[in-house]
């Protein structure tokens, strides 16, 4: 199965909470099944415009085709799992 490649956009004030919510959405995946690139927009302010991000925290699923699928409601872990195809429980694929 392909590795899940994610890009997480945060600022200094919400990075811990955003990462915690993302890990919750990924709780039924092994750590070697995904890779997360974390972009702190305080350190790289051009990143939001460069990657078409309008609000933070936000996450993008990077597909092998080069397509980026965005999601900006990290508090909605069920919605995030459904949108990105993450497992809902340890038995689903």
C-alpha cells in the first residue's frame, strides 16, 4: 500500500493542537504508513500562498499524481478520515 504523504500548515500558537488532532485521525495507521511535513507559516510566510492555503491550521494530502487535496477543519477527525480515506478503525483498509 502507498505511503500517506501529508503537509500540515500551522503557526506557532496552534502547532501542538493541530498535530495532536492529526495524530488522532491517523490513530489506526502504523507510523511507517504516513509521512508528515510540518510547515510553520510564521517561519515561512510565503508557504500559504505558494500552496494555496487560505486558513490555518490546514492539511493537504499529497497524491502520487501531484494533486493536493486540502482540508482545514482538523477538529473534525471523522471528516478528515473520510475525506482522505484514513482508516476508521484498526480493521478497515
